[in-house]
């Protein structure tokens, strides 16, 4: 009996040490994915409990946008949105499994997709940074207007009254101390035809918007998460216009508050920009997508960055977050199908498997 007890104690000590080590190296072990459709909330709750929690996911960012039945602005609801009761199911399962739940609404950029305006600019066209750019019946890239996604004008005097109401409401219902604002791939900013923004420094406009959102969140002790691509110089680095900026917003990195958390996504190569963000004073999370080999290398790099960092920089390397750009339902099907190849599900598995290989690191 004594031998059995000692073995059990050793097992629990090992498990506790492994968990502690994992928390030390990877404070964030995340998944960013679209919020489930109303009809799939229950299956996603089960997925969180049966798959994400055992994998030791501790951060779940759900892209909600206009898929919630907002009370502050019901005119901005998409069809068949999530109800408060739906969200509370997600809140409960995450609380029970020690998973930080963070909502996302795309702010500034991504106010359209392909040929369709998102809800904000449908309802409030006066917020459009480029109203002279008309949405095409058939979208193609590249195009003469340089249209990828629309942006709202950050200097419009009413836009924040609306969007901050949504932000407050979604953070409250999610019971979250964090909010992800997106702000990636912003191609329209400081447009020459905008009566408010024309002639202004694009970096200052971008930084001003990030700081305005951050200051609003800090009133309720909430952290701001954003994608990092607009803060990287696409020309000097050779990274280009998608995973970095070619319209001069990169200088904003020296203008935004250091409390902002950077989600550093790179999908085609394991680039080392996490070091750049950490050296600039930001907490940074590395984000892969669908290529397992790249995710594994990025995970190894995160360990190297953290273990070789100075005491001042070590804790800025916050960990890893899998990004998924299909719906939650599609991801779950892909996950259970277990097909070979480059998929988000296989990338997720590879990234977490690599994290679990290294349970200890020097503090």
C-alpha cells in the first residue's frame, strides 16, 4: 500500500512539474477561431471539453464580429446571431477548464470581404474611409481601386460611440478581461479623399486608433490584443504587403502603448519577428495557421527566444496560438477526419505535440 501511495505521489508530482514547466515556457497556449454558429454551440462546447482542455489549451479567442444579438445596437446583428444564453455556455465550459475566453470584433480594417460590406458600414456608410470605392459585383485581386477590405475612418466623430458600445457589451457577456481588435491587413488608412484623414501621417493614424481602443479597454482593466502585421516594415524586411506593411504604418510600433499584446502571424515561413516585438517592449504570441512543419519550428523558436533572452525580455515571449480561418464547424470536421497534409487541424496537433515535448525550462 505504501509503495502504491509513493508511486501515486510521484505521478502527481511529475504531472504538476510538467504543467508548471509548460506554463513557464508557454504562458499562452491558444486557439483563435470563428465563434460557432448558433446551431453548433453545443457541439463546440463538447469539443472544448473533450479536445481543447485535454490538450491544455488555456486561451480561446473567438471571432464574434456581428454574430451576437447586441442589445446596445441591434441594427448591427447578423442573421441568426448567438444569444446571451449561447455565449454563457461557452463561458461556463471555459471557466470549468481554466481557459481564458477572449472575444474579437474586427476594428478599423476588415469592414468588408470580397464583394460584401460588413454590418457596420452597411448600417453606417458615413463611417467608410473610402466611400468613393464602390463594392464590385464580382471581386478580383488585384484591382484598380486597391480594394482588399474596407476600413472605417478612425477620425469620424461618431464611429467610436458605436463600436465601443459593442466592445463593452461583448466583453461583459464573455466575462472577459481581454479583447482582440484584429486591425490586420489595413490597406485603406489616411486616404487622400477622406475629408478628415487626407494628408495625415498613416503611422500616427494607426497608432492613434490602437491607443484609443487600448485606453477605452483599460478603463475596465481589460487587455488589448491585435495582429502584428501592420507594425512590421514590409519593404525593409522583404516580408511584403500581407504579413507586413507597405503603406508606412510600421512606424506606429514606437507610438503605441506597450501594454498592447501582439499576435505575430506568419504562415509561409517561421520568421523571427517575435524578437523584434519583444525588443520593442511588447508581449508577443507566435501564430501559425496550416503548415505543421512551420508551426513546429515556430514552437522551437519560441523556446529558444525565451531561454536565451535577458531577464527583462524573457516574459515577453508569451507562447503560441493556432489560428483557424474556417468556421468552427469546419475545423471540428477537419479535426476528427484526421486527413494527412497541411491543414489547420494538423497544424494544431503538431504545435501542441511540440509544446508538450519540453515541459521544463530555466526561469
